[in-house]
């Protein structure tokens, strides 16, 4: 008995499972939740969340199912079916703000932004896949804020795009023998614009930062919860 499904994905150890635990187990009271110890998993976790203020029968249809999909590279090919509009309403994408964005950028680029089936399915529905990029662990020493994470993510995506472009040009020179069905990611300027990926890319990216420690503010986590429950976006990208 749930209203919608929201998918959570990202590279391994980027905070997906801790985030799921918060969404499912936190309460209204401040400091009512302690971050759990989690381990890398090869199996999806599933949780259900409802608005804090009501748990009666009249609130039952507001329950949201959240699928926490493992970030191990060997499972990325199976992610596609969960990214289609028939399977999910929106996506939470986690990036560890204290680590490199390389692995996360590769997952976002290959499984979403340039994946033909994902793009075609959302275009056919006349909708966009709304993604909240959660920069986790922002309370950890050395963590970057969401603005720096956004810049680094853009740079990594641009590197992948240029590699694909070089491969495509090489294939054209060989008569197209090595052509690929992968969708392209075009840009108008010198680099990818994460605020406007183009009319042919039915994806919108929005950013928020969040920490799991007891000393971290809960504003970012609450913003994630609101996005999962009703699709509400943070006030700033």
C-alpha cells in the first residue's frame, strides 16, 4: 500500500543506505536518530516512509516506497529498469562530498544522461526525470559544499563526453563500423550546463548537501525527505 516509488542510487559508499535509514527511522524530535554503521551491499534495500504527522488509515495512501540500489559497478546494467517512468517517480542520487566524484559521475553519465532507453522512455511520457543530487557527509572534515561538488561533477561529465565524442569521430572515420546506440550529450558552450542539459535530455538536476553526524544540521536531510515524500525541491540548486 504505497503511492509512489522513489529510487536512490549512487556510487558505493556514498551514503545511500544511511540516507534510507534516516528517511525510514527518524522522527520529528531533534537528535532522535543516530546514523547507522552500514556496509557495501550487492542487494537492493527497500523502505517505506510516511508523513510524520499522520499514521492513520487516512494517511495510508501517502506512503512512499524507497528503493536503495547498490552502487557496485557490476550491477549498473540492471539499474535501467528501475530508472524508467513506469518504475520510479523521481531519483535521489548520492555523492560523497568528502571523496572524488569520478565514480558517481560515470554512473550518472552512462546509466542516465546518455542511456538511450532511459531518455527515450521519459521523452515518450512527456516528462522529465527529476534528480536530487545529495552531497552527503558534508559534516566530515575536508568535505566540499554542493557548489564545489557541482563544478567537479560537471568537469567529470565533460571528460566522459569528450571521450565519447572522440570515439564517435573515430568510428565515423572507419565507416561507422564501431557505431554505438548510446545517446549523445550535446552542449551549446564549452562545457555541460547542469542547469540546462538541453531539450533532448529529459533530466533535471537539483543539488542539496546533507550530513549524517549528530553535530550536522538536519536541514539538508529534511529537504531530502520532502523531495522523497512529495517531490518538493530545495530553494536553491
